[in-house]
C-alpha cells in the first residue's frame, strides 16, 4: 500500500474507526470517499542549492553498521554476572516469593490457621529453603551477600549458627559486622537498608524479634505492604496480558475489515532528495547521542561525578540538543518538531492511542522475547547496566535518573528519530508494514541488551511504527514507549531492589 497523500489545510486524516474516541476532532472528510485531489509536496527546508542525495543515506548506513556491531559486541563482551552474585540474586528472589506463598503473610488471621493451607505450605517450605541454602555453599565463605543469606536460611531451618560465617562477616566492611552481631549477640539490626537489602533485611529483623519473644507472630511482623505491593504488581501484569490479548485481537480484526487504515507518517517524503535530508538528520541524532553525549559522560566521570549521573547526563544533553535542532522553522513557518507531534488539540486522542498500542503489544513482546531467548540460549546473556543499578540498592537519586532517562528522555528522542525522521525517509521506497518491520529491527539492533532481546525490542519498534502511520504523529509512539519503559523499571525495582 502506497502512503495516501498528505491532507491540506491543516486537517489531519485518521482511520474511519480507531482504538480511541475521535469526537474531539475537527470535521474531516471520510476516508472512503472519492479519489482525493493530489496533495502538495511535503514542505522542506530552505533550498540552498546544495544537493546531498544520496550522502545522507550513505552516512546513516555507515553509522547504523558501526552502532549495530559495536553495541552488540559490547553487550556480548560485558562480563556476565559473577556466579556468587547470580546465586545471591536467585536465592533472594526465590526466598521472597516463597514467603509470598505463606498463608500467614497474606491472609487474615482467621484464614491463616486453616489446616489445609498450612499443610500445603509446610510440605514445600523446608525443601525449598534447603535447596536455596545448598546454592549458597560454594560462595558463602567468599561473598558477604551469600554469607548473610546463609545465616538467615540457617535460622529459618533451625540450624545452629555457623561461626565461620560470623568470622568472615566480621572481617568485611560495614554493615557486615553489625549484621553478624545480630546473630551472635542477638543485638538489634540496624535500621533502614544498612543491614541487608529489601526483603532479606526485613526477614532478619523478624528473626531478631522472634529470638527475643517466642510468642511473636510472624504474620504480624512481616512487612505486609511489601507483599501487598508485589501481589498488586503480579496481578496487574496478568491483567495487562489478558487485556492486551483482547485488544490485539480487536486490532487485527479492524485492520482485516478495513476499519483501520495506515495513512502515512508525519514526514513522508516524495523524492530521494527529501528522503536523504531526513536520513542526514537521523544521523545527527546518533552523532549527538553516542559521540557528544558519550564525551560529556566521560568528562563528568573525570570530574568525579556520580557514575549514574554522569551516564545519564550525556543522554540528557544529547536529547535536548537533538530536539532543539528539530524546532528550527522551515520556509513554510512550521517546525519539523511541530509536524512530528501533530496538533496539540489532538494530543489527548494520540495519548489514548498510545495506551491502546502499549497493551495490545504486550502479548507480542512476550512471544518474541521468549523466541529470541530460545534462539540465543547458547549465547551468554550479558548483564545490563540498568539491571545492575536496580539490583544494587539504588538511591532515590539513581532511581529518579533511571526514570527520567528511560521513562521520559529515551522515548522522546528515539521516537522522534526512528518513527519520525527514519520512518519518513523509509516511506520513499517502502510501504507501511515493510517500513515498520525494517524500522523495528534497526531500532532493536542498536540497543545494548544483546541478541537475546532483539526480537522483543523489534516488536516494540514495529508497533510504534504502525501507530505512527495511523495518526501521522509520533505522540502515540512516545506514550507507548514511555509507559513500556516505566512499567519495566517499576517491575525491576520491586523484584530486584
């Protein structure tokens, strides 16, 4: 399907039926009426007489090749998480979910005493704890995290205190000696996150109180808000998958019936020269993000700025400069940024479309991410910097920076570049679906997560490309991308932190 002509007079064409209410739109011509009159050529920047075709595409192709190779090589060369850290992460997470299954933690007091539920939990509890304890044996004498968890599990299994672990922790940096004293002298644990991270620290406090008062009830001591939040997230995830499946089926049916149509991107080009200009602008985004942004991050690190702040500082700088370059007015008086975002009075409608697309794409992300992991199961999975930050007791400032960069800046910069500039340049030669597939694969290939997640990320890029071509605006794609990244961060923060 060739893209339909760009409408004139500021009126914006949309599908006859769409995933959101269009009642706020100005009157529009039905899309199935008589053949539209030819649209004027897409406004371009002032013509200086300098022809750049095809140099914009050549430069972009070289940059893409370099970034795809370098990002994936870096991802594969990034050292995998040490065995001790992997074991500790697995034990900590499984220990947490093991206690989620304890009816005394999540049920009212009268239900907690039901014999059947109590028996079902007790049958598996000791076996699970012993299995987790065994995983720590190779690492407990060398890794402080493993030693702390080993002490917790020994007390849960009613085993005597292992004083070799106490001696090891006493020789480590704070707060390990304080944690060891809690098990040798029955001293109160330190407050906050100083003694242990997250759930394990809370469990250590409960154990301390139980040692002082045998009548204390664990159901009254465990942090029920933590359990409640986790259950809420898990139920929300399952609900999102169910809702997404329904919306995906509705979307497929509407496309098959012709109710929804692709009307083209906000910057579709009519000739090779315009296409090459957009490719050149896309190349400038890469140069800003990976060259100038990287240089700024390195400079901040040299000035002893916090690693997280230095890393994200470069991204903030590159994204803001890139957006500023799109805000220069062309000969028509309209900025490229304004054309990419669409009319402000439609942003609410676009946001609803972005939310619809986010939910409808959840099943696709799960399927393609699982397929990618299956196909690359023999390749060592690299650790990701964001995952490492979330699992390393992040400060409030680090968490805020993660959400600012991944939940706000990355969606804005990447969608303006990929679904705005690159998609518009592609549409000179490609139809809607083909352009979306290629755009999604290129989007996934430059990310540092490694080969395992390329298909999952490509499905996100594909969905963003499709919704952009339905509304001639990147706002739905930005909303979808931002919600996706924020949900991943929230889930990772709860599970890993």
